[in-house]
C-alpha cells in the first residue's frame, strides 16, 4: 500500500492545532469568496481580502504559522532565567 499524506495530517513541522487549521481554512475560503465577489465594486478592499484570505488558507493547509512561531520563541526566551 502506498503512503499518502493527507491535507490536515500533523507532522513535525506543524505548530497549529487541528481546530485552528479548520477555522483558518474556513475563514480564508470565505474571505477569498467575498473578495472576488466585490472585486469590481471596491477593488482595493477586495484585493486585500483576497490576500488575507489566501494567507489564512495557506496557514490552515500547511499547518505552519511563522507569526506564531516567532511569538512562541519570544515567550520562551523571556521566561528563561538571566544570570548576572
């Protein structure tokens, strides 16, 4: 049997939980849909919605978020004891 990788399967590189991924995919899809629908009425707002929706969709599909990784790293560094 061939090994298959599923879209929402977790691996070592993921730093987002399953529920966050599902919400990101749903929200991203809705924002892309809404942006495409309003493309000719409000082009700048629509392009912004499509860009943010695409980023959310990518975040949910890959399971990685660089912003969350940076925040977690900063939080861990601030909790480490300082030696004088």
